[in-house]
């Protein structure tokens, strides 16, 4: 980073590590949020995002643009996120689906992609409910594929024992190939996770099941979506674990039917 010799370093994270890297870059202009724990390391301090945008709440996309907004860069209208998928990656995924017995015509028609995993228990909808949703969607005439990320193989294994044989499964892929798989889908269903935002950045319709997170800050940005959530007085919360119940009622109380109806309505 030092050899790059930047004239300006912008810390978009605000944590200790990113603040130290901002300083160690040697940049004469060091930009970071005034409210960050290490703000004394910056010599250009960014105001609170709500003040810059003159409203609350602020979506995380807008929050990440606050530094550029205060510095005078043109950030409005705020664009949609963008992920570029390489044609060779799409072909790899097409070949994979073909090997699983899916015809080119079937692949071209698209499918509903379900990603049932989440980083925290407070964001993880029940696996049994994902299985029930997938079966109902197949019964309604949809083609359904389930996948998950590296390290989440056990989740897929459990789903295979719960779902009908007509549902396709794709083992964990790299991010590039996962994005290619999403690009071939017509609709994405998942929890509040990174893969959900990848689907939004690929301009896919999204149905997202929310638990502990603040949906006003983390909803899919710039795409048509349906957001299913409960409404408890303890929401939102940090989400590392449930502070009020034996299990996170925010996500566990959501039933299959409203999610199924959301999928049908957006289709």
C-alpha cells in the first residue's frame, strides 16, 4: 500500500485495522468518519451520514457514498450496484447444470435460485421451511435450484433429505461462479446475507427473509424485491445472538406461506 503512494486514502469501514492502514499508506489526505473509534488518525473527517443526506434512515449504500458526497464527488442520483459476470464463468455453470441433466432449453427458461444459509443464527430461516418452500414452488410449476457457500455443505446435505427429487442442487461455488449461477436465474430467494446483495447487484428480483437486521438499512438496493419480516420490539439488534429469547423469534416466527406468496407475487 505504501509503494502505491496514494494522495488520498478513504477509510470506508472505520475499524481499527482500516484506520491503521489508512495511516500506513502514507497518504497526505486521510479521510474517515468523524464518529469512528480512531478518527484522530484522519485529517479529513466525514460527518454523520444522516446529516449529509439530510434524512434518516440512511441505507448502507448511501452511507458508503457519504465520504464521496462530502468531498464533492457527484453521487446523485445514486446508481444501482453492478457486478460484471464473465461469459466463460457462465459457460462453466451452464456445463455444470447440463451435467446434472438439465437441457439447454430448461436452463434458458431460468429458475428460482434459493440460497438458504446465513452467517448468524438470528438471520437463518429454518432449513425445514426452506425445504417446504422449495417443494411448494415445484408443485406450483417452478424450476428450483438450491445452493450454498463453501463450508455450508452440511446444510445442503440436510436439504437433500428433506426436498423432493425434482429440486436441483449445486455444490458450493467460487464467488465468480456463484454470480454466474445467479445471472442465469429469474428470481433469487434467501436470507439477509452477502449473496442476496450479489443477486440485487445482478438486477435479479429478490425475495429476502429478514431476521435481526435493520431492513431499512440493509434491504436489497435498486431492484424489485419482497421483504418478509416479523415485527418485534427488540428489532433490530446487533444479531450476534438473541438477547431476549431461547431462540431468535424474529426469524423463526416467519412461516412458509407468506414467503411463498411473496415469490408468487413477484413472479
